[in-house]
C-alpha cells in the first residue's frame, strides 16, 4: 500500500473543508481515500467495516466520482451526489475542490493534489465490468 504523508489532524481539516464545500454548493460530497479514510459530514471514518456501514446507509445513487492524486499517485475519490446538479456545476466543483485541497495541504506538506475530471457513467460501468 502507498503511504501518504497525512495524519489524523490533516484528515479532520480536510473533512471540515469538504463539509464547508457541501454546505456552500448544496452538493452532498464525501471523500474516500485508498488508505481507508472516509471524510463525510465533517467527520473522519476509518476502517473497512465503519466505511461500509456509511456507504450502505447512504444508498449511493447518481454520483460524480472525481479521482484524486497526490504527486501523481492515486490517493482517493471525491464523490458528489449529482442527482439534482447540472453538468456545469459538476465541472466547476472539480476546480473548486482541487483549490481547497491544495490550499490546505501544499503549504504544510509541500505536495500537489490533483482532482481529475469526473468518471462518467460509461467509464464507471466498464470499471465495474472489469
């Protein structure tokens, strides 16, 4: 597993930023990392069992899924509820989220975070098929 340079305090700070983003944009958003952290509703959830219970409770629907990298290594996914959101707002969300993550992490950890374009439904179905 890839080791990322973040500690629990960094995750709490990011959880607050994701919650603020959700509040401002009215787009329900959470962030899942490949090192088993889920940032949702200003909380940090850790461990597979806890994260799976959150996913089951939320019954995922129509989502925009943004891959996130640190220094060109896949770090996780930002997941936005896209049921009542235009494609333009989803596109603008990517830039906003990337700026938030970099403003919080770059000065402290000297890392570059990139938020990629959202995975579309066809791409997601191909990943599920594979």
